């Protein structure tokens, strides 16, 4: 398409700047040559106009389909949570749940580690609908395990075992 547009610009420049010097129009033969040239130019312009029109129609159809997808439950899930429901998670790093675990780690960490329960509570305040089940996991610990992006440390406390996590060091 870019080549076709370049040709149209060249044709336009030829018509505007060189037409009269190319065709003297002082004889019937020169006028016939000019008419033939203009006829060929008109065909070229029409062909390119038709191509552009087809592209515009295709773009409009694509835009319509994209808006339909974005407004669908699948599109909304992809936008909000970074996943397509029912599909395996291929890129954990770009999912909302991982981004929120990292945000919680950044804001709640003590000595580089954050308590998973504190992170879950904090995330729940901002994202009440965010759940491991959306990602095919039964628990937040399973999300951390499946993503393979975090280290886990299970520590004893007076009330039992507490899970701590931090981003895996590379």
C-alpha cells in the first residue's frame, strides 16, 4: 500500500507540475496523447481509490470485531485479569494477580519478605473480585507455586505456620 501511495503522489506531481510542459495541447495529436494519458491516470487513481476503500471497509470491520471482543466476557477478563478464561496461563508475569502480589510485596515487605496473608488482605481491598480460581488455582499459594516467580518461606509463629514470599532473585 505504501508503494501505491507513493505512486499516487508521483502521479499527482506529474499532473500538477509537468502536464502542460509534457503536452503542448496545440495540435489534435497532442490533445489525443493528453487524453490517453489522463485516461490512464484516471484508471490508476480509481484502482487505488478502490483499494483504499476496501482497506477502510476492512479496518472498520476489524474495529467493530475488536470492540465486540473487548466488550465480551473473554475480552473483559483479558483486560482486567490478563487471562483468557479456561485457557492455561502462558505468561504469569503479565497477569493481574502476579502484578498485585508484586505490588503487595513492594508495599508490605519486611526485610525483603511479605506475609502471604497480609498480601491477600491488601489485594482484596483493591481487587475484591481477584481470585486464584480465575487462574485455575485453588489457592494463592498455588498461584505462587505455578508462576515460579517467587520464593516461599514457611515460618512458625505462635499461631501456627505462616507463609512468606518474595520475588525470585535472578
